[in-house]
C-alpha cells in the first residue's frame, strides 16, 4: 500500500495496530507481502512489531515464512 494512503488513514484516526478477523495487523500483512516501504513507514509510525495473529505469527515470522528478505532486514534492524 502506498505510504500516502497509509498516512491518510492514520491522519483520519485509524489504529495502526488494529487487527483483522485473523488477527493480522497492517504490519503483518505488509511484511508477508514484501512491502518494504510500508513496513518501514508502519514501524516509524509506531506499529507493534511483536503483535501476533491468531496463529501466533508476528511480522518477523511472516516476512521469514514468505522469504521477504528485505522486509525481514528492516524488521530485525528495529
């Protein structure tokens, strides 16, 4: 998702850590999709890196499972 769209949602009062029905937050989804720009933006905006979904998976694990090495590096460096 483009950073401008994420910023628009946050400016409108969206909860950056609000999970979907599966417990996935925007950070987990971005990490699993390999969206490095969104991962960086979400972390800079206060996303919870350790939040786990209903399957016990957090953003680090999602990036690792989907072999998204660049996202994994961003997450580990935090």
